[in-house]
């Protein structure tokens, strides 16, 4: 039971994997001497057929020899049977045909030249399905032969190539793991440690810590532990704490749980059956199910609540339904219904109480860790926590960058006077304990040595190269690439620091050419692009280049850029990336190859020399994007179409599906199928799988709308404290609550928990109404205007159906200062001179429509304490604000007097004062002849020639407003049962003596009701399974509509056949509607003459189709129209939709007809 829970997602993935084997063939063949290419593209027009019927096969060829009447090229089609596939698997699950068996060959004949390209010759062939065919999935492999060259198009060649590439990677990884995996060596280390307990770890602890009497182990152990805690000369609290935790762990059940988990994991990893082919993934799934991480987790102390919650989930009806659906899918049974059941119940589980109970159970185990409540921790938790708190000394004695000695604090305690006394006791009386501690002290080095030897094994280079090769192949097979470059502030600081070091610290000799900090754009992943002989399309790619961060659209953005494309022969094509006049940040270009041959293309860097003019004034090219997109289907994109092009389904047995073509909502109708063959007629005992699917596109919008709030939220913010939200819908059933919290990270995920510009408070407001909230008085009463900042505002609500929705807005609160950045740098050409740059900009967020800016308060003064007794006072000039972003800068330069030591440090403090007395303080330490002081994650100081308080792009850019919603189980049920698609039913049955099975459906909604029936029967003479497939569909509508004054003389395929009963060329007919008279509706009547000139070429007539619209007013049930009979046989169709009085219908109304005829 537990195993299935762990495998749910993995099984859903592996169920779709299918084995594919075929010869390596390609639709193109190039003469390497002349460069001439032959190509073939074939397709089968008939997709469903029966035994005895004929299918048509067509092929388009290029590079052929000869003429239509005397071709030198030979084109043949090998007919293939795929016995391992069935039609429903292909249609429903998207299986790829596999393991073909050639059963016949067709010689194709030239038919004509293509009307749009006379270099393409069209070939035709036909194949008659034998009467003794088994039925199922068939296909054709079509080959052209021309002067010893061959080009083949078949349904498996692209999947075969994909599988081949995957399997090369899998086999290399498996070979590497077989020869270089460390698991059993690591297991041996832990087995050795476990052996010291001799199966009696409580006795081990008793001997080590509880020996009685003077000089007993208890006295010596306690002396050592007490010295660790209390001897200030030792200061080894954490070491003593760890030793106590270790002993508690050794005599707890957590020890057995931990050792079982570790040793089991090592064995599991050693025997893991890494797949060597895609056929092996079933074995992988079975093996994965043999390891249960949940079971292992619940062996530990403190997991009882989690275990109870987990068992409750496994016992739920939803989980039982999921398991049954997975079993059905694995067995290729009840596919339609099982897939819907799976989605339905997984969704129900996600919103049930089970996830919350599981989370609560896990939180109960984690709570002592989270709260730092050491006394309440389990033995395993105490061991881990105390281990993590110890100091450790790592020594590399031979300079090989690998530790030769790792000494933890508990080992230092063992080597104190008290520790040595305890160790001497163990060596005298309990040698096995002394040996155990000796091995325990060394096991970390042993494990690291094993891992080092594994990592350094040259075999892993083979795996890395195989992974890289597969990545390159996949990139070429998909063609499209999204490349992005961002300004690297850290790299800039490193470069500036290196320049400062080169200058010898005297401030001279620097190159001022790069003082603007501009970085040239190089797209790192602009790699070569290779085409394949499997490609059906000439390489045709589009380029889209985007620039971000420049100022003036007229002067900073040039009209175009150039990118060169070089093929493997060295031929260069220049592609002009032209600026889009309607999107001034974007440039577009296109490259099309000369032919379909295999080639390798390299690209130049379009921006490697670009330096925007505004750099001289301080702008920064913050980001550039280059998208390469194929304008024709890539190899991977074309795979599904190419597979379907050359396959067809054969019904070895006939399956007739009979149902009404038009039915009424809420009125039952019958679906009856008949299974038969041409020899025996009706077949008794056939296994019949019948599925009825509902397609109601008109319900799509309404169904999706149930998964989100009806309205949107608009927040109004203005000084001094106005903060009001308006919700523009009425579906909330209770007041909208709101939570205001500090901004915790910037747009790149950098931590801002201590940021002074973030709101420092917290507001949890229960709300005012169902249509909004007003925090103005709360904000103004609790937080002064000087105590505002950037906040995350979350508005929560719920509707009557139980949908819980949220709006999340990251924004500055009223009276918040602008985004403020301080930067500093050494100019280099003047000794001891530093330059400060203070930047102010409006906070903003970006959407597809552009940027939205927030209005800030104004800066009133800047005070700079240079740290040498001098200060600078600056009054910002608001008139210097430029652009929509409200950006302006203040620059100041300062020169320090040379100190006697040449290493004086100065603490620089920048005080930004804003309206309402708000202050932001930015500080930096500058050290003479070193630079600005920085610290790494370990607290180690280093120096660079520049600093900045925050990265401007990610700090000033806020998150785009977000919405989220959590549906309730009733909403999920509503979406499944009243949404645009539903599996009405799927039933397995057996045909009766008349070959029939039937079921009854009552349509709940308007839409198309598609019945798919697959029948299988065992042929008595040889035990082979014969397969047949049939389908039909009907339209369910609210009402009915028809022609009242024409006589119905017969029905054809369920459709009425009318007699005009007139000798006149025109006739007045009555369109009569029923059940839809309560609203305006528009009937579209189509009258389409059938052209029978091919069958009756001696009869001359001409007639044009006519389409008429008739609007029914409320209460009307009939209208008259005139029909013109210009042909002896015509089709008439009527389609009625709800409309307004002018006959206008919405999309939903159009997709939901009121009646069809």
C-alpha cells in the first residue's frame, strides 16, 4: 500500500514510455561528391479501414530521375504490422508504433508533378487489406531508390533516433555506475561501526558510562562530560553535548532505524537496475517500489502522528480510486474512464484533509528542530543538532586539497586529562568500546576517501561526455533557444579590484576608458546548430533580440544589428536584425538555409561591440535576450505528425456503432454496437470496450471561471496614509481579509529580511466588506509616515462554492521613499580618491504591457560622513528627475590624505533623508591601498575597488501582482462533470448472439457525444486476436429544429432524406423550432448542391451553395425561407445559437448550439 503512494508520480511518467525498434533510415540522402540530395515525404490518406478494403499511399519525391512516363527512380512501400500496439493505445495514449513486421510490398507509380513545384513528383500506390488480416495498427515504410541512393520515410524513424540517443546515454551511465559506484564500500564502513555493538548497544552504553564504583566508567565519563561543560580552559560544551547525544542515540530505537535505512540504502543503490534501454523502465519502476522512504521515515521516534495521517490517506476512497485507475492504465484497460478517475481523485486528495494532516504530522516531528527545543528532540535529532554545533578542525597535510585529518570537538574532549582517563579505562576493561570509538573517529575520512576515489574515477568522464553529447543533440533536434545575458555587478567589482592591484595602490596608471562600467554582451550559449538527415524541412529560423535598461528610444537603440551565419563549408550569410517600430526594444531577423542537407551552422555575437551612447551619461545595459525560434517544425515537433502520416488502423472485424445523430439534453439515448465479419456475420462472445466522451467547448470558459475569483483587486495608495482596495465582483461571501508583511527578498531571490527600506511592521486586518478593505486609519494610527516601506499585501476571500482566493501585491506603502541605491568606486587615476553615486528611482513592476511605477516621497538631503572627520551635505535637485521611472543621481568625490601606514581604514556613512523624517543609512569601509571592504559567507574580509548597497535592477523591481486560488472538492467535481470534457462512461461487455452490445446515455449538457467501440475476438483456427474499431457521434442540444413541409422518405446514417415534392426551381420551406422559443436565437441554414458531374457526366447543371440567417424572436417557433433547387441532390443543414435581437452571438453561445439539424 505504501509503495504505491511513493510511486504515483513516477508511474505516471513511465506509463507513457514505449519500446521502439526499427532500422536506421532517413528521408534524405546526399551525394557527398556532388552535393545532390534525394528526398521523400510520404503519407497515407486512409486512417481507418477494414479487411478487404483498399488504402491509398502517396509520396512526394525530390531529386528523382526520369520523367512521369519513363521514371528511373523506383518507389516502393513496405506494408508493416505493429502487433504490439492496439488502436486505442495509439489514439488515446499517444503510443508510438513499435516492433514492426513487414507483411507485403507495394510498387508505387508516378502520378503527376506538384502543382506548386514541378521539381516535386507525386507517386501513388494502393494496398488491399487481406481478408485474413488480424486487424490493429498498420503502417508503411516508403523508399525511393535512385542510382544506388536510398531515401526512406516511415513512422518510426524519428522516434527510433530519439530512443537511440537516449539509450546511448543510458548505457554509458549504467556502465559507469557498474564499475565506479561506491555504495558497498560505504556500507562496509557502517557495517564495521555497527559490529562494535555486538547486537547489544544498550550494554555498550552501560559499559561505557554506567560502570559503578570508584574509578568506574560512570565516574570517569561524568568527569569528562562535566569538564567539557564547566572547564573554561576547555570550552568544549558542544563536544560534551554531542557525546551525551551519541550515547542516548546508541541505546534508542532510532539507532536501528538509522542503520536499517543507511545499509538498506547502500544495498539498494548497488543493485539499482539502471535502465540500458527504454524497455527497462518497467523494471526500474518495480525496483523503486521495493524501497519505501515513508516506511523508513516512520521507524524513527516522534513520527507517530505522521504515520497515522499517512495510513488514513491510503485508506481513503480517493486513494483506492487512484490505485485502481493506475492499475487499469498499466493494463491498458478502461483507458478513458481511468484517466479521468485518476485526475479527479488526485485533485480531490490535494484539497482534502489528508495533506494537512500529513503536514501537521511532519511538523510535529520537525517542531523541536524549528524551535530549537533541544530537550524535546528525539535521539536522532539530538545527534544531528549536536553534531552540527561542534567546531571542527580540517587539515590538509600534504597540499593535495583533500583533508588528511578531521578532528571534531568531541575528539578534543576525549584527549583532555579527563578524556584520556576514560579512554584508559576503556582500553583496560572494555577494549571493544575503545576500538569502536577509534573506528568512529576515522569513519568520516574513510567515507570522504571513498567518495573522492569515486569522483576521480576516469569512467565518470565518459558519462559526462555522453550527457553533453545528448544535450547537444537534443538542442539541435528542438532548434529553438532562449538566451539571456544580464549585467554582472560582482564581476565588475572583481575587475575593478584587479585594476587597483595592478596600479600598485598609488591611484595612478589606470585606464579611464572603462570607468563607465559598461559590459559588452556575449551570449554564452550561442552554440552551433546542426541539421540532420531526418529533417523533413529546410532550416528556417527567426531571431528576436531584446535590450533592457537603456534610456532614450531614439538615440540609444540603433535601427538594426547584424548577425552572421556560417555553414560548414565556410559560406557566410548576413542576417539583419531590424528594429520593430511598434516595439522599440525588439529586433527581428530571419535565416533560411539553401537546401535540406546535413550541415552545421555557427553564429556571430550580435552585441559584442555594441556600446550604447547613454553609457557616457551613466546608463547601464541591464539585460539582453536573444531568442532563436524555428519557423518550421523541428525534428522533435514533427515527430507526432510524421508518425501519424504513415500509419493506419484496420478493423479485422466489423464494428458498427449506431446512435442518434441529434439528441436532446436530459433525454436518454442508446448506443448500440454490432461486431461482425464478412464470413460468419454477427460474432458472439467478442470482448467489447465502449467509451462515450462528451465534448462541450461552450462550457470551457464557465468551467475555468469556477477555478478563480470572479473579479480583480485594485489597490489605491496615496500620501499620507491612504491604502484602499476595491474588489470589482460580488462573489465573496464574507469580508475580504488582508495581511501586510515586510518584503523579504528582491526579484532575484536575494534576502532582504534586514532591509531598512522594507516595511518593518505587520498588519492582520479582518476586513470591511465583501468588496474591499480600507487600511488608511489602521496604517495612519499605528505607523508614522517615517515608518513605512515596501510591503507584501495579501488579500484573502472565499466564495459560496468554497473557492479560497488570494491577491498578492508587492508595493511601497503610502509615504515610502524611492528605491535608493548607494555606490562607490575608486577612480584609480588620483591617489586615495573615491567616488560615490547615490541613485533614486521609483519602485516598479513589469508586465507584458510594460512597467508600472509607484509614486514615492522626495529626498530632502544627503549627508556623507567620510570617516576622516569631514562631512558633505547635499540637497537633491528634484528638477534633475528624468524619465517615467523618476530616476535621478547625485555624485560626490572625496580624496583622503595619505596616512603614515598607508593602510588606514575609514568608515563611510551615507545618510539619505526624505520627507516625513525618514532616514536610510548606507555604510561602507574603505581601506587605503586596498579598496572597499567586503565579507564572504564565512565572515572573511576581502577588498574590491567598488561597492553598492543593492543591485539596482532586482532591488527596485518588485514582483508582478499575483492571484491564486484553492478549489474545494465540490468545485473539482463541478469542473469534471460540468466542464468542457467528460468521460460519460466506459464499459466492458461481451457481444450477444446477434453481435450486439448496448448502453444508455442521458446527456446532461449540450455538446458532441462521441462513442468509440473496440472489439476483440479470438480466431478459432489459430488463436490469434482479431481487432476491430468503430465510432459514431451525436450532437445533444436544448431543443430541436427541422424542415416542417418536406416529406421524409428515408434515413441515411441516421440523417433524414427529404423529397422536395415540387417541379419548381424555388420552394418555400418552413423552419420549425421546438424547445427554444423563450429567447432570441439565430438559425443558420445551409443549402449545398452536390456535384454529381463525375458520375453523370452527360448531365449539365450549375448551382451555388446558399447560406441564410433567420432570427427567431422570443415566442416564435417557425419561420419561412426560400430554397433554390439547382441540382437534383442537395444537403441541408441548420445550426441554431442563442443571440441578441440583431443576431449577434458570443463565443460561448456559438460553441453551445441550441439545436442542430
